[in-house]
């Protein structure tokens, strides 16, 4: 008979081994869980990319083109920038006489990229600034925004912060646009995308390639082709010469095949019958424009056959540059943007021209170059009438505009620190484009300054305690004393700069020498309740101590 040996109680070494084994198994379980999580995430990413690639690539499936109803007359959408501090940007419409202006969208969150009407003419798409990457970043985030033709129901279509330049498909279902690739590279890579008008079904149409910027312009009336500009980036040459090379390409919207239509050309626009394409080009080098560190040849307006070739030049404007042609719905007229150099910037106005190049006339403009008009777009719908005469029914006049800036005329009337002076909302054809208030830091502390900009000339208004003519150029020889409306003034800079002390105010005027004294002669109180009363033909004399620079600041 055998007797079983009783189990040996665990020894200390055995307990340590058991603990180590338990810990090893726990680590293995955690590792398996982590690996499973990584696999699941990877699978989710793959599924997302597959789904995204299906959504974001491929041609458009377009329906029948939508037609717009007949309208009483032509209507044209424009982008307007009222220069100032800060500037104000607006999208508005005007008739073919440059009248009956209606503002559809306003505010600083707009840019001058061309607005685009839906095929039925009931909605307008445009580019809007929607923010900045972060507070210290100067870059602007831009997206496509829609608004109804009456200015209501504003809504955002894209949400990447990199979209711009919308163009509608003829069936009204999709919007084609350019989009910058993510990142801070320069120059940016820009490709073409499409999205449903409701913000869904986003898809890529062209790849964004290095040194290429694709900007959509116009879809053929049958919806088969997109004409767009491809800008091949090159660094400026000697003297800042712009060497970028634009060309017009055609994209088949179903197959996404691309073909080159015209070299050295930009801003293509299909005619309503689809037989012609208007475009701009600097190929004839008809003058040049210089913007500080960049110089470029001026564009002219051309028309070519829709299949390419047979280009005909429509404008001949030396040292002026043309952009953004738009055909009227009946094909009789074109509206286009003309740029004129003003300092290191380009002031824009909009003109109308017959499709054969005759009868060019101004539609929206500002003689002082302080209000800029850009990127016209005719509203779809054939007009019941038309323009029969080459000349408008009355001479073209600048459109009325409310001043930009951080101040207003109404607030200026209540300003009580010192007297303010102006020459009205318009003087000799030049409108008040901006009114703003700032504070200037000087030996006597921070004092308010009010700036009024009329484009061709500008008026600054200072408290006389903080600015005296002798303080401006104390050693300048090119200054001359003048007597204006009973008070002494000082002319600087060959007569382009005038300073007057009147009451408790120093009035500073900058402008053309021939105009500056006429501006001073027309000054009148803007806040009469805070301006000394004198005879109408005179300005108030300097307040006690002001002429000697001993006026105390408030």
C-alpha cells in the first residue's frame, strides 16, 4: 500500500515566480489591447481615406442647363472697396447706367474675387474672409458664401478656410472653386474643386501641383468645359519684373482631361452662345505698371474662338490694365475691370464695352481713386430692352458711398474736444471715402486726431495744443506763409501740404498744389456746436496761446 506524499507548501522563491508570471501575463494582455486599438484606428483611417477618395475625386454628373427669366434691364454685380482705416468691402449691383445701386453684402469679411450668379440669377456666390488661423497670424481664412438676390439668407458653403473664386455649373447644382493646399509654403499650391450648392459632395477636379495656381473662371453654356487660368509661378526678374506665365486651359468636367487653349492669357469668359471666349493678355506689352518691388506689363482685353485661335484685341489703353471680362446675357455687351496705378496699389473701375470693342464707357468709378470697383458679373436673364445708344442718358457720375473708417459723420458732429472742419460729402467731384479717429502720442501726451480722406486730397484735424505748423518742419526752407480766410497758414512741400491754426484746431491739408487752397477756402464746421462763430467768409482766429504754442491740452 502506497501513501501519497502531501503537497509541499510554496516556498518564498516560488511565490516570487508566480508574481512575475502574473505580471508578464498582464503586460501581454495590455500589449494585445494596445495593438488591437492601433489596428482598429488604422482600419478606420483606411476606410475614411477610401470613402474620402470616392467623394473627392471624379468628374461631375451634370443635369440640363437652367435658364433665367427675362428681366427689365441689365443688372451687374460688382465688388467695391472703400479705402480707409479700416477699409470696407461690399458686393453690390448696379444697372447698365451705373445707377440703382443695391448692396447685397457688406463688411470687412469680403475680398475682391469675382462674385458669381447662379444660372437662374436668384443666388450670388462670393469669397468671404472667415477668420485667421490664430490671433498672431496675418493670413486670412477664406470660404465660399451664398446670398440670395435680395441680400438675405447668407450662408457658408465651404469650411476649409482655403476656398475662393466660385463659378456655378449651368445646372445650378454645383459650385466650382479654387482651393489652396494646407500649409504655409510659398507660393501656395492651388487646385480646382467642386461642391454641391448645399455644401455636400465635395470633390477634387485638378491636383494642386508645385508652382502651379489654378483659378476657375467660366463654364461653357452646355456644361461640358471649364475654362480656367493656370499661373505658372516664377520668381521676379531684374528690377522686380513679374515673370509669372498665365495660360488659359480647358477642363472636361466629365473626364477631367485638361488641354491648353491659349498661352499668355488669363480670366477666360465664355460668351452666352458658347462660340467665343473673352480673355486678357499682356502679349502686346502696351505699357507697364510698377507696384513698389514688382513691375508688370499692362493687360488688354481680347476675344478668341471657343476652340482657340483667331484672337482679336478690343482695348488699347496704354499703362492701364484690364481684368475680369463678363458677357451680358444677350451677348451684346461686356463689362470688365480696368486698373490704374495709384502709388504702390492698383485702383479699379468698371467699364462697359460692346462685344465688338466699340462704345467703351465708365460704369462704376471714383475720380479720387479712394473707392475701388472690381470683378463685374452680369446677372443672367435676357433684358427686355437694351442699350441702343452708345452714350448714356446722362453723364456718368460716381456711385454714392458711405465713408469707411472707424468714425462717422454723425459721431463727428457730436465730437467736443475741439472744432472739426470739412468740405462736405463731395467736393469738386471727389467724395468723402473715409473718416476715422486715432490718437497721436507726442510731447503733450495722447491726443485725438480725425482724418478725412477724399481720395485726391485729405484733411487732418488736430488739437492745436499737440500740433503747430512750426513743429512739422522746424528747419525746412521750402515753406511759405499764406493768408487764408483771415488766418495765417503755412505751405510745405512745394504747396502740396498746408497747415492752418484756427480756434483750438490745427487743420492739415494734403493734396495737389492747384487744389489745396480751394479746399481751404471751402472749409466749414463739421461740429458747429463746438466751433467758434465768426463771419461766414472767415475762419475763427487762433485761441489765446495757440499761435505761440502755449495752448494747454485738455
